[in-house]
C-alpha cells in the first residue's frame, strides 16, 4: 500500500514539475518573437514593451491573492483553474488581431501565472512532509523551471522561424490543457476544511491594487522617468493602498495575510532572500542576452543555444541543493549557494568584451549557475519551513510576490547603471560602452548576492531541513 501511495505521489510530482516547466517556458518564449509581434500587429517601439510589461505587472500584483485563494478554495482547484486560464489566454494571444488584444491576453496570462505558481508550490509543500522528501520534490520542481527557461528561448526561436509569432502562444494551449485534465485525476483531492473561513475582500482589493501599481511603477519608471508626475502619483497611491492593507490585516478576524506568519524567522529570511535572489541572480539573463546579441553579435537562436550551459548548471545546482538541504542547516545550504554564486558571477565579466569568445565566459556561467540552483532550492525550503498546511498558499504567495518585485527592482537599478555611458556613442564605440556597462552591472549583481549570504546567517541554526 505504501509503495502504491509513493508511486502516486511520484506521478503527482511529475505533473507539478511539468506545470513549473510551462511556467518557466512562458517567461522566455515570447522574448524571441517580440520583433515579429511588433511588425505583425503594428506596435511602436515604445509600446512593444507592453507585451512583456502587461504579464509582469499583473503577475506581480495578483500573486498574494493567488496564494490565499489556493488556501481557501483548495490547492488542487486553483492549480487546475490557473492552467485553464493559461490555455484560454494563450489561445486569445495566438488569435490576436491587434495590439490591444494581445496585451489583454498577456495580462490574463500574468494572472494565470500568479495563481499557478503559489498553487504548485503549495501542493508540493502539502503532499511532501517537511524534510528530505520535500527537499527532493523542491529540487525536481526547481530543475523543471530552469529547463523551461532554456526550452522557452530555443522553442521561441524555432517556432517563430517556422510558423510565425502566433505559434509561441498556441503551443501553451495543448500543454496547459492536458496538464489540467490529467491533474483532475492524478493530484490528490483537496483536504476538507474543518471550519468555514471568510474571504478578506477589502484586503484582497487593497493588496492586489497596491501590488499591481507598485510593479507598474518599477517596470515603467525607467521608461517615463522616476521623477515623472505620473509615476510619482502611482507610487504614492501604491504605498497608500499597501498601508491600508496592513491596517486591515492587523484588525481582520480572518486576514488575507495573517501577520503571525512574520514571527517565523525561517519564512522571513527566505522571503528576503527571494527578493535579493531575483534582483541579482534573476537579472543576469537580461544582461547575458544583451551581451550575446549586442556585443558578441549572436542571432536570437544562437543566444538561446548559449543559454543551454547555464541552464543545465542551474538544474544541476538544484539537485545539489536538495542534498545539502537534507544534510545541513538551512543557513549552511544558502551560504554555500550564495558564495559559489558570487564566485561564478565575478568570473562572467572576464568574457564581457568585444571580440571575446563564448568559451571564456563558460566557467563563470557554470559556477554561477550551480550557485543559483543551490540557492533556489534552499530559499524555497526555508520559506516553507514551519508553515502550517492551511497557510502554505499565502506563504508561497508572499515569497513569490517578493521574488517578482525583487526582479523589477534589481533590473531597474542595474539597467540604469549599465546604460549610463551610452550617450552620443555609435558603432564600435557603442559596443565597447555596452560591454563596459554589462561588466559593471554584473559586478554589482555579485555584490548584491552578498546581502543574501548575510541574511542567511539569521536563519534558525539548529533546524534541519
């Protein structure tokens, strides 16, 4: 009987990993198709970024709501709902007949991602008890996400070249639809609730609006200018709504985000590390893409191929992270991961020069990728430690919200630094300036990762994960 249950959990984990692969794939698959989307639907150079921004803004804004909805309505129900939302929005994106329709489709995809990510993570944390089994499950889940990022880059280039930009949307329809259908039969049903809980509607409205505006400010700030009256008004409104949300949570009988969760040192440290992770490690793919294409002159397809090595290193790092997390304390695992990541990231700029070969950058990509994988597994293990089953969704939502916001903050700061020396330069001088900006940004990212190592020191020392 135990063997049958173990086999069933194995199939469930495989399905959850496939969902995470779809999530990772969808992040990168659209980037390669952006030029064709712009030409086909009449986007201006300024408005094309909304194909990406609409997804980021709505994903970041709805993550906490998605996590709490998973706790209250059922992890399995929200997992299936999110996948169906993915399928429908992807179909709409492929059928889009003008720019507005595809932006709406991407916004709905972002909402789907905001419900899918915490639901998937919550199911892993519910189905696999804290300790070695959960660590292993998180490593498989993390490795699948890393694979999705690589496959997204490659598949985006292949599909766009062969069938046009519409194919990068259509491919998600059968993938998400099939996973949702199989999940109905394979994922264990949601546990029955012992007491009926109210949905904190005022909290949901204020945090979703506040978080959405905050991500909007972080994404659009560089475009409009940080001192733009429009951006300043949105920032003030965002902070006001988030302050109102905190006030509501402190007084609510059944809050959307129970404040007692922040007494969990492991969760708080894990959440801070997710923010730092995406502001540093998470920003590297953007700068590597610019380096490969604008400095080394790679095509979109060759850029995708160049990402295979770091993606494999990250996937390997997630597996190593599982072994370390099982044998060592959380703080030790995260310290090892961040320090390895710093060493590798410091090596990457050696190859960030005009005329440098790809082989020069490979050692840094491998070492940094292994460090990223170890840190990725360790931070999710830390963020789920000591959290009750009925609150895993909101804990996942909190961590993934900081992940999304951390990426927006890190990119905004590092891009501003990297682009500061471009003015008035053209031709070879511009390429040299881009390379110099890339080196500076990557070195700053490595310095930022050090903050993650410092935060890891505050994790509980005696708790084994």
